[in-house]
């Protein structure tokens, strides 16, 4: 059967098969999905996925049995490759995940300064063991937080001099949002800078809320996605030069209040364990941690060395 396994680039025509694969995987590990066809199509068009040129699929006897979602992000001269591998439960223990991993690892220049990053649910013991054996190290965690009872913050005098609004024409503010994003997230482990044109594509999929001070300039933004049963906060950021004034707290509370967040319509967001101020702000607004996803990282050289030891 192994001879029938083919690793190849993702094709646009694979979309329905990928959705079916993720649904099958989610039946065993719910946090792997599922995802609808429109959601997958939208995901593949996000700028950070680079037209999915580094995505790989595993095909066995004409059937899709695995996928590696992979994209390169540059942080200065350093490359950061994001990787997520999903194999159909019925096709596991056949080294398909390793075949996908090796194929992705071979994409990059061997001499480049490249690290690889992946996320693993700590309750998925096989995935945790897989990451550890391959040479990854746990660097931080992504904390999923949920709010069902928003708590109005004490905003103080600054609230009297701010304006918060939902922007009708989000793309008209793409340059300002990209600038704040690039400044505010520069120290984030998964940071990727956006050009105004790239940010305009991202803004097409979300509500854009902004907070401005007396000078009228945008001081911060929030990207929200209202869904049928909940509100998702994709991103919230404040210009570093204007932080510590309560602007982010005021903005986020305004957004969740406008959407009438409650036990029947909760709000969700993700936060990094490496950002204690953000975690504290979310808690003050009524968000509570729900589950953790471990972020693993390793240099390409470390991974190649570990793979060599595993093959010996």
C-alpha cells in the first residue's frame, strides 16, 4: 500500500476532499475542525497562505488521506514556516504524517535561517509525542478564551476623549490598520507583516471597528466575525505609542456590547501565554480560559538532525 502513496501540491479541485478529510479527523479530535467548503476556500485565499503554494496532500489509491498546511512568513532575514499536518484517522500509523513532514521540510533552502512552528492540542497525546520525537520544543501556548458575561471596565477620563465606531468601508483604512498591526504584533511569535493591499484582502472577511483619540487618527482596531451562534474576535491591536491608556479595553468592550454577547451568544478569542497584559485585559472584561494549544518550534537544522536519528 505504501507504494500507492503520492505526496503532491494541493490543487484547487481538492477543496471538497479536504473538507471531508477534516470532518473525518474532527470526529476523533474536535479541535481539528470541521470546516465548511466556503470557510476552506476563504482560508486558502488569505495572504499569509501564499496562494497555498507550499500546501501538500497525501493521496493513496486516488483518495486524499492527509494534508500539510504550510506557509512561509518572513521576520526580517529569518524565515518562519508554519505547519499543520492532518491525517485521516483510518490512515494513521502508516507514516503518512512523516512523509508529508519530510516533503515540506525539503521545500526550503538548506542554508537558510528557517524555523518551523506548529500547534498541538495537549490532549492529543499522539500529536504531542509526534512533535517531541521530531525535535520540536514547546515555546508557548495559545489560550482559547470565552466570554458569556461581559464586565464593563472602569475606563476613566480617557473614555471621554475617544471615538469608537464600526467602519463601513474597511478597505479604505487598510493602510492604517496594516501599520498598527505591524507595530503591535512585531514581537509576536507568529508575526507576519502585512502590506496595505494584503490587509485590504483580510478586511473583506471581518467587521472593522476602530478607536480614535482627539486628533482623529486611528489608535487601534478590532476585527470581529459575527457567526450564527457566537462572536469571534480575530484580532485586536493598539498603536504601541498609544497603549496603556485603556483604549484596547474600551474598544473590545464596545464591540462585545454592540453584539449583545451573553450565555446564549458567547464571544471567543485566542491569546498568547506570552502576553500577560492581554490575558489580564481579557479576564477583566469577563473572558475565561477554555482550553490550551501548545505552540512548538524548532530550527530546520534541528528537525533534520532529529529525523536522521529517527531513521537510524
